């Protein structure tokens, strides 16, 4: 799944366009490297979001759809 879509589905970022713009502005890194919106997210990846405050999460699951209740089950916050 694309990085921008993953961020939207898991509700780490509210809108996919905002996630896409954050990737273009180099505010999202995966496994320590700046990532593009088209990056293919895999289980075990470490995603770091640096928008005002820094959030670091580890990908536990990649699903196409997630409800508000189970969106947070797809990742665990590291920092």
C-alpha cells in the first residue's frame, strides 16, 4: 500500500492530500530515509512523521480499510 494511503487509512494524518504534501515537503521518513508518497509500506517499517511534533510508529499490519475503532491496531507508537 502507498505511504500516503497508509497514513490516511490509519488516521495518522487526516487527509491523503495532506499526507502527500507532507511527503513532498520531506516531513515523512521510513526506516531513517526520507520517503515519497509512492513508497510501498511493509510490516515492520518504522515511520517517522515530523509535522510540528515528531511521532514515530512501527507498522504492525497493512489493511486497505480500517474503521475508527481499529485504525490504531495497524501500528504501535514508539516515540
